C-alpha cells in the first residue's frame, strides 16, 4: 500500500483574492421559477411508497419549517396523507450543515480537518459523518491482522471513540440515494440547500455542503463462480472472514502431515503481493500459496525498488507464481468415493476435507498453456466498482457527472463539476495528475485530498478563494512479512528500504498517520511494548543458544547448520520450537491493557494471586450492596499460547461478565515449553484459592460484591481442561473454605484425548493419535502420555471416581459442529461424566456450522450470541 501524507505545506493564513463564485453562495435552488407553473417540477415521482415532488419529498417541505431540537437526533415530519420520513435534525438551524458520506481516509480526515480549522463564531459548520460501519479502518494494515502483528482496536477504532472530543456527529447507516440541488441556479439573495441524502434506514438528511468519500467496492463477480467461492480483501469484515477461514483450515489439518493447505490469490498488485507474503509466512511448511496475475510482472505500477524487493520475497517463500494468466471460472468440487477424481455436486455427502475449489486459468500471453489449479481458499484482489452510479436519482440518472469507471468528475478544487456545494475525494473522485494520468486509488491520495477538501470547505463557507488540489507523491510502502517491508521514497531517487529497517519505518509512518493524537499515542505505546517483548525473547533465545553444546556439522545442509532455523517441534497453529531453543508463537504477542471497556462498561484490573497473576473483571452499574456470582475462567491455547490480556479473550470476558452480571477472575497461567505442566495447573489453583478467600481478604471488589455461594469454573479448549481439573481438586476435603459453593462447570469445546479412539475419531488418519501424544508430552514431559488422568479423565476406575465427586451442582458441555479434532471428545466427556455416577445436572449444547473456539473471533455472529446466551443462562439459573 502507498503511504499517506499531507501536502508539503498547509495554508497558514486566509488567502486574499477573488471572491467565491456567487452561484455557489446562493441559497434558493429554484431561483425565481414559478414552481407551480413549471410542468417539469410539478410532476411527482415516488421512492417506494413515498411521493416525491420537485426532486424533494413532498412531506419534507412541511417539516423543514418546523422547529427541531436535540443533539443530532431525528425528528419525524408530521403528515396526515402519507407516510412521513424521519428527518435528521441538525442541532443548530443557523450554522452551515456539512454532510460527509464515507468514513475512510477521505471522509474521516476531512471531518477532523474541519474541526481543526479556526472559524468565525457563526460560521463553524455542523459536521455529520455517515458510514455503514461503526469503525474507521486503517486499510493499509489489514494484512497485519492475519500475521497477528496488530490488534483490531489498533487499526480499526470506533468512530465514536475517535470523535468523542470533537463536535462531529456520527451516524451508522448506508446511503440509498443522492439528490443534490446545488446545480439549480437561483436569484441573488435567495436561500438554498445543497440537497438531500436518503439513507437505507429511511432517514433523510438535508445538507448545505456535501463530501462524497464513499470509496469503491470490491468487484467480486468478475467470472463465473468468483462471487460464490472467492473472498475479497478490502474491509475489516473481509479480513476477519479470511482470518476465520485460515484458522478453520489450520484446525482441519491439525496433526496431519498432508494434505497441505492451498491458498490461491488472484491479482498481484500491491494487495495481492502483500497478502501472498503474509499468508505464506503464516502457513510456513503447512501450506502453499498460488498467486495468479494477468500481466507477466508483479506490481506493474510500483517503483522498481519495491517491485524487486517483493519479487525476491515471493521467490524465497513457498509461493507458486502463475504470471500471464487470467482466471476464467471458479467452481467447487468434491472427492469421488474412490478419491481418485473430483466431481461437481454431491455437496451434502462430502466432508469438509474433501471440498476443493478449482480455478480454470487461461493464458493471457502467447506460449502459455491453460491450467487448472486446486485451492482450499481463493482470495480476489482485482477489480473495484464505484458506489456513486447506483446512488443517482432514478429520474435524473446523470445529475452527478461520472466518467466511464463510475467515478465523479471534479474540478481541480475537488468540487463536483456543475455542483459547487459538493466535493468528491478518494476512490469516489476522478482526478488526473499534470501528466493526464488518473491518480491512484490509495490512502496517500485520499489523505492529501481530505486536507484540501477541509480547507476548501472553509474557504467556500467564508467566501474565500479555493485552492486547486496538487498531489505530491511521497513514496510507496508495502509489507512483506512480520519483519519485512519495502519503502521507496520519491524524494530520494533510487533509495529503497527493505527488511527489518523498512518494516520499522513503515510502522512508524503509519503510527504517525493515525487519525487522532490520543489514538496515535495508544497505538505507539502498544507497538513499543510488543517490540520490547519480542526483543527480550530474541535476547533470551540468543543467550540460551550460546549454552547449547557444539554439534557436528559434517554432511549437514546450510539450513540444518543454523539452529535458529531448524524446527524441532511444530505445534500448529500455535507454536514452533527451533533447535536453538527459540520459540515462535505467530500472532500471540498482542495484548490489551486492563481498564474500562467502552463497549460494555466492564472494569478490569491485573492483580497478583500468590506467585501467579490474574485479571479481575467487574460488571458496570453494580449497587453498593449487590452480591454477584464469581466466574473463575481459564483461557485456551493448547497450554502454549494465550493470556487474559489477549485482545479476543479480553473482549470475550468483558462481554460474558457484562451479560452474566458476575465478577470474573481469569488466570495468567504460565505457558509451556518455558514452564512445563503442571505449572499451569498450579497457577490455576492459585487463582481459585485467591477468589475463594476474597482476594486473601484484601480485594475490595470481592469483599464488597462476591457471593461465594455462587462460584463457577469455566474455560475453553485447554482452559476447559483446566476448569475440569480445578473442579476435581476442589472436591477434596478442606480444599476450599466451607462458605464456598461451586455451582457450575462450563466446559466449552474441552481439550481431552486418549490412546483409544472414540466415536468419529476412528476415521482419523493414523498419525493423528501419535501427534496428540507428542503434543501432550511436549507440554508435560513427565506425564503418562495419553493415559494421564489430567487429559484422559476416565482412563481408569480411580480417575472415574474422582470425576464423579466434583462438587459442581451443574455441568454444561458445549461442542462445535465443525470442530474436527475435539468435538467427539466433548461428546465423550458428556457421556462418560453421566455414566461415572456424577449426581449433578448435565447439559449439552452444540453450535452449528462453526469450528473450534469460534466465539472469540465471531462473538457477535448469531452462533456467537447463541453460545454466549446459553452460558449466561447457565450462570443465572
């Protein structure tokens, strides 16, 4: 992606010269026309069941004169003969009204620029920002979500958080129709509005000035099958969907040596190259990336330095390049019964592992042959379409001038041609550089245009001359992995920063380009903390490797001679351990601090529980005398990754505590291989004892609000294993104070295993059982393997009797339909617990169409909400 930058210099004083054109200042869109005698304007038309007149809703004229109050709220026009439309109520009827459509780089930064300018008291405009999402997305860093380098909050903060210290109002909605009226001339001295905007919710916004910054949408229906089977990568939702699909593929291949994960990427512009490098590095030796490009070169418009650096990285990784090809179709196929061929259809009979996507490639260059590629996931990075064309009024489809690509034609001042009160910027606008080439659709252009648009709005409102926009290309940047990037600066010819230096420089530039000072500081501190942790880990590994005994280097390959690149244990998708002792946890270093959660109002803090630590959560609005249940929660991660501070875990617990109205205690248990089991069990028990003793009698939240007669143990995956074993330990005589009653155990997608296959595990590949044994021994070298009661709770009569005595009144076991590896063990645990003689209540719940631990990344999906509500109902029962 290209870096963003402001113009070299911003106007520091009000320019003098010609006045703003009178035609743009006039207020009455109809001038001296006799509206009732004009045969064109007299006709009415309709949007749905709403009659429209003169290009405005006929009911709207009556409500425009009515008084309104409130801070950016909505008022409904009264009508006796037709359904009224909700009209957005601006706080002030006198000050100018600026409506900005689109909250990307162009829209948000224009709003912030307007806020930063100095205005006369009666001229400062009311600014309304409209976007279909509730988050601003720093799109150049979406790739880092896949590598785990950044957290969602860092690159996708909420608009309400960014705008909380400004006067800018925000509305989450989609645009349905644009009806500008600033192209209609009026008599001097008349009054006019710039037009109206219809939103999908039915709300109507009347404005004086409009900024079109809607951007472009991914054009995914380019070939047969692409819309059904390919995923774009232009929004936060797209990135989270790709992350979810990759996790699902990684889990399906968990413990298997084959087949490899195959990801196809269509298009090798900046986005395709950055995706290919990021995903290839993530998959390592477990998968292959197949990159297809119509041209025979990658990033054809990139500076040579960036292109060469990118090509070098792509060729060094497990990426297959198919240059000079176009995709003619994408289709889904399934393995036939004899597994010797692929067939279309039979979808209901095919397992997920049998599904494949086939891409038919046609040569775009002479000398190449047609090919068919198989893939598990197809990502589409070519093609986009403007949103403006579909927003034109049906009775005036050309009221907004568009070019052949659907972009708005603008003047040099960024005003739409023929519409002096409408500005268009970013991907919505068609603007050329002095050489006649269209400006690229990237963040750098949108950022600079936002600066000019904000200034020119100031100038127009204050009757001052407008500035012509001049784009200054400051260079281009691209990420090529977790510690690699390429930066070419336009002002230093021939200089390209690559590798770690380029990576650090790119993050620094993007940190400085974050929207607000407050968010900039938060992100900077977060990235510095992560960098410090990574540096400390590298130092520890270097010190550890210096004490390793020397080994023979005879007849060893160069890679094998490097102990820092030779993998001794691979625990996908969590961890790789190298011969040097270095441990690599992809995407696991991201953390968020404790504090007040702006979404739920939950307050959290980090405390010491003996030699261990925990994060404690208190729900909002707790009365001084209220007594709340206590949930002791354990995170998952195979005993090797995760913590309560991991963003997805922290957000999940905030939501659970808020919904359940309970105090949460989540343990920072030590992780293997640095701290082998049973360290995690000891830390977990320390957290239980701390909660049961009201924080050693010293924690104010527990002292004031904890109801120790309602204690719950819970966790997901390895965390459910911990919760189960804590329940067994709590069943021993005198283990907990007599005032403590463990009401329930929540075992979500529990991690158990055993030497003997159960249920559908009989269909697993032969090496899966061996892999489960190796991973368990990896985290617990001194264990009995898969016959250890800690991981196989019903291995013998003694273990079965211990389980039957757990002191919980109720147990809830949840499984996920697509949890290939652990679903059967969850069902088995439920069956065996019932057969063991356990006397409490047992519940079983299955989430349909989702995989293992899906809820952390999909908390607000229907399945995520359904699971969360089931857990909350269990706690409140």
